């Protein structure tokens, strides 16, 4: 039997997406006694999250000449976020094709292929 728990939410301020996701995960746990493992949102919402994540000052590191770039720097094409991780749970990002901008669902799907890490 498949058991799926879901909570529908909306970002109040997409520039604070990471704080809001963290708080929503705690709310999800309070409601269902399990952490979510899937974040479902539309493409435009993910594009905004990518933009804000990549341009946040604490995420930008200065590369010094003496420090070699990691192999991941050789990746061709744009790099996009694929997950959100806390010390308690990991959210895999999935596209919801009919979801409006800023709306998102947190889901816990017991039969998900997503590997859960024990903490």
C-alpha cells in the first residue's frame, strides 16, 4: 500500500526560499511526524530559486590562483540545483507542470526512489 503525505504551500518571499523551505519542513514534520523527501514546484519557481541561490553572497567563493578548481568545474552547460539538504532530511526537486509561480508542495512518498540518509 502506497502512503503519500503532502502539504501545499506558497513562498511569501522567494528571495528567502531556503529559510522558508527549512521552516516548511519543520511544519511538515509537526503535522505528519515524518520529514518530506520531495519538493514539487513549477519551472519558473525553480528558475527563481536557482537565481537567488547562485547569487547569494555566502554562496559565492573567490577562487585563488593557488587553489585548483574541482573537477565539477569542467561540467559543460548550466548547473542547476537538484536538492535541498538539512541535517534531518533531503528534498529532491521535482517539476510540477501546472503549478503557479511561488507555489510548492512538500511530499513524503514512502515508495520514492530517493535514497534517505540516516542522521
